[in-house]
C-alpha cells in the first residue's frame, strides 16, 4: 500500500507537469500559426489508451509513462517522422517560421516549468506557512547519530554556527546541504560551556551525498522521555505508568533523554525490567514490568517539537510569492553547485542518480498535500533544469541549434538534425535506463 501511495503521488505530479510543459510548447506554436498534429500525455508507441481529434490536433494519453510530447508539423523531434520533411516547407510548418519564433516555441515548456515551480513554492508558503524549531529552544543539546559522531559531534553539543553561518533553525539537513554544496570547513559548537571548533573532513562531501547515507541523520534534538499516552493492555499500563510521567532510569541506569532509554531497552526483549519515573515533577517511582518480545513497553512519547516548542511564520500572498521565488532560486543554485562538485570529483555522479523509485520515495508513504505540492514544485524546477541541458532531443538541444542559427545565419541541415536527435534520444534513454537500473540494484543487492 505504501508503494501505491508513493507511486500515485509521483504519477499525479508528472501528469500535471507534463501537460503544462507541453502546453508551453503548444500555445506559442498555435499563436505563430504552426500546426500541432499531436498533444499527448505519456508516449504512445503502436497504440494509445485514449485519443480524440479536434481541428488539426489529436489529443491523447499514451501507455508508456516516460514523459509526453507535442508533435509539431515540420519539426525533427523524437517521433523521427522523416516523411514530412521530404516535401517543400509549408507556411504552417515549424521549419518555415523565423528563428526567433521557433526559439520561443522551444523555450515555452521550460518557461512554464520554471514559473510553475516558483509559483508552487510560494503557494505552499501562503497556505501552510513555515513551522520550524529554533536552535535556541534546543536546550538539551543534540543527540549525535553515528555519522555525526564520526564527524566529531558529541551528545549534548549545541550547534552555534555552520561555517560562518549562524545555526538559527534546528535542522540537520541545513548542515548536510552546507557540507555537500558549499564545502563548509567546520562547525562551531558549545560543549561543556566552551566554544569548540569541529573541523569537517572533505570525505564527508562524498559520504553525505551517497545514496546509502542520503536519509541518515547527523543529529537530532535531545529531549526528555515524557509519556503522552499509555497503550491499553500494554506492559506500561499493567505497571501503572501514566500520561505525563517522565522516564528517568532503566534498571538503575540513568536515562534522562529519550534516546538513552531507547538504547538501553533495545536488548531487553521479553525481560523483566524496572522503570524509574518522575510523576507530578516531584514523586520518584520505580515500577517493574516485562517488556514485549519487540523490546517495547507500550507508551507514546511526546515529540521533541511539542516539548521544545516550535515557531511559525505565516505569509500573505504578497509575501509568499517572492519568498517562493527565493526558495526556488536557492534550490536551482544548489543544483548548479552540485554539478560543480561532481566535475571537481567530490561527488560521485552515480550516487546522485536515481530513477522513478528514488523520486517516488521522496513523496513519503502518506499523502500529505503540503509535501505533495512542495515535491511537485521541486520536480518542476528539476524538469526545467534538465530539459535545458544542451542535449539533442531535449529542449536545450533544439535551443542550442537555434541560437547557432541566429548567430551565424546558417541553419543545420535536416540530415544533421535527424542524426543529432537520434543520438540525443539514445543518450537520454540510456540515462533513464541506467538511473532506474541503479534503483533496482539498490533494492535487491
């Protein structure tokens, strides 16, 4: 069921983005009097799932969900329709239009994707705002996970700065981003009352960018284990634990924080233990119980966000739209910087590649509209960025040849364009197959 939810979100996002992208080609083509023969969501080799014709254009849905297309008369594209190119150019054909009109038609799709991505970022801020955990509220310091410990962080550290940037919003993804994208050399932390510099080895750029570690945390907020709810019929209920009790010990070992208790009880499956609790902030009790076979006691803890306290920033529409552009532009800038890290050999391109499975997993296994629209915004900007790459068969390849024509006054021959498009199509198809092959290998090996 989880996979269906993730796949459903990805399919809906792609359907929205593909239709709007192709509309970005379709509308200027029609505006300039260019005939559009087909407008398809998904590809339709041999047959289509649904189609109807209105005017000169056949609208349809294909069965192969690898993209979509508009087939424009007199244009060499992924349809490889050579027959239409044999006759004399007709006034309604793409090849008959001035270069500047052809350039606008080819840029229409990515323009829509850029605008849509910025707009969706803004609308997410307008509708849901931003909720975050201020670093100043993390009064118990951090719990450093294994990667964070390897980097030099310790439990109880208070992170003050990432490089020269103040660490104001508590989120380990900020640290990961700054290491991978901006090569920050160090972190400044408060440890045992002293300011300590934690240097970051360059190897962590590649380690944190690797597929294996992309979802691993560097650290999380340290917080007390305070019970929100006791499950009916659980060992905790039988032992007399109550909501709002604070667990402070297990078998005499202090467990002042949630992760301490989790670590201590991990190996006590189906065993009798004694839990030390504080009740009403004054009474200290020792309650015996027997853990489940999974090493659980049957309670739900308050979240760190509840205990430590978050802040919220709301936006009106006039604030949200420019803020969305800033967020979207920041994301695009990061993509450029990430490519630079790849060219410098600090990030392995293979580790950053992923197919449809990797993308779908980013939506999560629950349908949350805020996350769905944020992911759709991200995917829209990625599609725009990737489509602008100067690879024949992509929009960027056509733009490259059109700019060459406008500068030199010489138009590449139809035969050259056929071969270039064929080679570009093979490159793109190869990358898609390779990326999805990596997903399969990661899933089974």
